[in-house]
C-alpha cells in the first residue's frame, strides 16, 4: 500500500503540508479558522460523519469502512491545523464558531447520520464540495500567505476525498 491510499481509496493528496504559522494576530481570520473547525460545514463535522460511517459500514462493506476511517484521520489533521491557526491568530480554539458576534458551540446534530449506504456517501460528497467551496473562498480573501498555503493544501485533500466519494457513489 502506498502512502495516501488504501486499495482504491485516495484519502490524502501527495506532498507535504506547509508550516502552520501566521504573520500576525487577526480576529477576522481567527473567526474563519474557528468556522473551519466547528461550524456546520467543518472538520469536526466531517470527522464525526466519517467515524460514524466507518463504524456502520464495517460489518458489510470492509473496504468502504477502511476508506472512511482513513479519511477521518486526514480530516482530524485538518482540524488540528485550523485549531493551531486559530490559536496563533488570537482565538481560543474550542469547538465553536462565531455567528453574528456570538459564539455557537458545535453540535452533533450538524451531521445527518443516514442509515443507507447511498445516503451516507451522498452526504459525504456534499460535505466535501462544501469544504472546497468554503476554503477556496477564504483563500481568495485572506491576505496572510501562510494561511492561504495551508488552505490550498487542505483543498487538495478535500478534492481527493470528493473524487473518492463520487467514484464510490457512482459504483453503487
């Protein structure tokens, strides 16, 4: 098995991650990183979703379960990157985001927990598309190139996940 692959499951893009550092504290950028950590479309939502799917699919679909397990680990790495960026930007990296000036705690209710395999994969495809759109938007407006480099590297992983899930869905 090569790095980043399990069978036909591509769970990580090739290449290293950039150094996790910021140029200076910035409250607006910190809020964006908190959103990436713990909003509805966020890394903790994806970690939770893929953990659940890995457990639920294990008895009947071992390869699919292993794929979701490995992708959840990559998403956990993304969560850690965004938490460290948020901390360096001046935020307390708890599992919350800021909406309309108020902190909103992450909730497991943000994950759909579908029971049927097609629905599980369809929800995962949507989550990855949402992540690519969100991180791409952030990369266009954030002026700290260290953060932008991290966003671009994470987008590469998310695009791998999207491709993997889309192929999985198409094969059902």
